[in-house]
C-alpha cells in the first residue's frame, strides 16, 4: 500500500509538472494577446466570402484544390454556416481521396480534383491537418451523415499517412503528419493511431535536439511548422505532449528572433527553402504579424485556397495562433550585433551562420540539398522595400527567381541549380566556394531543359557599387559593365557596406569567366553581378565554379569607407586549383579563413577559421541546447 501511495504521489507530481509546463508554454502565450495585432474576421463578411466560393463547390465539373475544399468546410463549420454545404464540401473532398484498397496511395488525396491520381503525396498531411481540426473542434456543427463521412475520410487518411514515408528532416510535413495521427487517433477512439503520432513527435523532438531544424530558415515552412505545433499545443489530449509542443514553439521562436532582420521585417539568414529570392517573404508573416514584428499587415496566405486570400475566414488562423511572449524573443532580438550559429542536419557542413548588425547582415550555409535553397544571403538598408542580396547558380536565365515553372502537381516554383558548396564564416565575413556540373552524372536535367550556366549575386537598386575609387554604373544584358579580373567591389547603402572579391570564376571553356554588372530594368528593385560560366546550355562534362570572399561593415562615414575599402583590397588571399580541387585562404579580420575541397569526390577536406559549433547559438550562448535539453541534445 505504501508503495502504491508513493506511486500515486509520484504520478500527481508528474502531472502537476506537466500542467505547469503547459501553463508556461501555452498559457503565457495567450497573456500577450491583448497587446499584439490579431487576424480579426467579420462573421458576416466571412459568410459572404463563403457564398462566393460556394458555386465552385456545388459544381461537380469545377476543378477544386483539396486544401481549399477542406478549408471551406472548416471555415463554414467554424461560423455555423450552412451545414448542408459543409457536407457537400466534404463529399467533394472524399472524391479526391484514393479509395482503391490495392493502390499504394490508398487514403491519400489528389492535390486537385482534375488530377488523374495522387501526384503529390504531401496532400494527405495537408488534408489531415484540416480534417483533424474540423473533427476536434467543430464536429458538433456537422449533421450525423457529414460526421460519419468525416470519420471515414480520416480513418482512410490514417492509411494514407502511414503509407507516406516522410524524412524526419522534412520538418513541415513530418510535424504535420504527427498532428494528423494524433488528431485522428483521438477523434476515432483509436489509441494505437494516437500513440503512433505521439511517438513520431517524440522522435522529431529528439532529432531536433541533436541536429536542429532540417528546413532551417524556411520562411514559408516555419509558418506551417508553427501551425501544426500550435494545434498540438492547444488540442492534443495529452498534457505532456502539449507541453512539449510549447517547448518546440519556443525553440522555433528563438530561431526566428535570432535570424530576424528588423530593418526589413523578415528573416535575414540563409535558408533551406525560399519561394521569394529577392525579399525572403512567406507564410511565416501570418505569425510575425500577430507577434507585432511587421510594420504593415501582410496578405493572408492563399496558396491552395479557393479564390485566393479570404481575409475574413480566420477560423484556422485563430486556432493555430499562439503569440510568443516578449521574454522569449526580445533578449535575443535586442542583441545587436549578434552572431547566430545553428545546425540543420547531422553532417558537419550542415550548419548556418548569420551575423546581424544595425544596417547590414551577412549569412551563409555550409551545404545545399535543394533547388530552392539560398546558401549566401545578405541584407542592407532600413526598409522592407529593399531586396536581399543572394548568391546562387542559375541554369534557366532567372536571376531574380521570377520565372516560375509548374511541377507534376501543377505547383509553380522558381528553381535554381544545386551546386556543391563549401563555406567558412566568422562574424561578418564569409568565404564560400560553389562548383557544379549541371549535366553531370546523376543530374536531374535532360537535354533542352537548361538555357545557360550563370552565378548571380543580386544587389538592391539603392546600393552603390564601387570599384577602385569610383562608383561603377551598371550596363544592360546586351552591353554589360565588366568587372576587372580579380578586382574588389564594394556595395554601399547608407553607412553600411559589403566588400566582395571573386577569387575564382571559371567558365566551362576553361578561361576565367567574365563578371558582368547588369541592370535588367530601369525600374526594377534589384540589379545583379553575374558570373558567366556559359551563355548556352551546358553539356555533360561542363563545369564551372565560383569562390567569393565577402566582408560586412557599418558605421562608415566617407573617410571610414575609403579606409575600409583600401584595407580589404590590400588583404591577402591565396588560391590554388588542381583539377576539381580548390584551396582557398584569406586574411580575415579575426584570423585566416580557409577551405580545401574536392568537387569530384564532394569532400570538404578543410574548413578552418569559422564560428564554433552550436545547435542554436547567439553570441556564444547555445540557447537551443538549453531549451531542448530535456530531449537529449548534446
């Protein structure tokens, strides 16, 4: 009996501890609600928006997206609008679900109703996110037949989730999958399904505690992450899971705060995935707006919704919104300058560094694995209207990421090349090497799919480009200004500047590549420095590489800027190349930066002089390890 009493006391203490974590992680978020902007929606106007969408739902011949169809059902049920139309929307969604028991995609959803089959397996995660919230919070608004249909769709959706293998570093889909399983298991009274979701969520927490966020700095997908974590934190049945989700939310907000570029109202660092090369905008703004970090209200994200943005349909927004209290973020954001170091994978090179000043920031990543990744990003100016500086390799003649192409599922994206990358960064100084053979072994590109082979550095229109003692005016693509070989150039805006020296720039033909300074349109927001590896489609065996050295500084008056330019131009740099190997060393302000790498073997043999390791470090303090210590990080 005494043992049983001790066990009950231990359980009581454990439960109290869990509830305390919940209160700290979730309750204190709500405490800041009154002081921050909100996504208020007018119920009558929401009904009018739904009315305008209804003809598309009602017409069986009209093409519908699965996300928009289920969002319609959720928003309508959330305001108690026409339950029979909610049922009709669920019927349209059910018709997009693969119900062939012999199919490998059984239970998954077509991205659009006109697709012949499931083309994007992520459809089941996005569908189950909305179905889970609808069932968890608004089932009483449904007629019995509609609720039965919803339950059947969710049960089959569990099979779709189970049949979709998702890598743990695919953060937004993995966490969404956890919520979908938790919500379905608890709604359907299936403890085994909920257990699977909770187990996967614990796996993700342990992975993140060791290796960081796989989709690091992803301005669209951080918002999706916060949505799913918010749903777990608010609606999961288990108190300990709600507390864990609250801790994960705090970690993500620490990451966002650390990489926040306040003059531009945006994340300023390098990032795993971006659909906006110039300004780095994305769905995360739905959360940073309600955190009070934006000067202007952004448009609500409308991807996949029927008719685009519906400003008064906020049932989903209000469900996922948890605002960060100031003590989570302001001690980080107010550290300026600050140097941020973060891991995003289990390999040594999978790390990102971001130096943030008052009027300039400089960021880099040590590797690349995706066609929408940005491994070198910088910021100048004091306005969201000033575009970012981004260095990337391009095979489509798309220097600003505006020429989007549709994938198999009909989703339009602007994709660039994925070169081998080697990087060292110390504070506001970066040494980076990019090398690629776009049509080499294992290439995803077929003959005719590429048009050129270029490396671009985008530059804000308002920035001056200095070379030597003068400002160099840009040319046009047909008659570009050409940089002198080996010259240092300086990009200046206000009292801040970024020095750039191209140490290596090779063409596919062998001689050094020309470097052009181009203004594509007189009213465009950005210009570009372009390294010309090839003006025509690269052939198998064609290789090109770029080594670039950048240094950022601020607080420069005219005399200070002149002295700083002279110092950088005089600092030594050594470059040796032998076949596919490169050896680089530069005299950094805080000591030498050095890279030795082999493109042929994809080896980074030496990376020396960079910032020390950290899960999520800010000015030497590893905040990430502190926050996630309970999940076994090291």
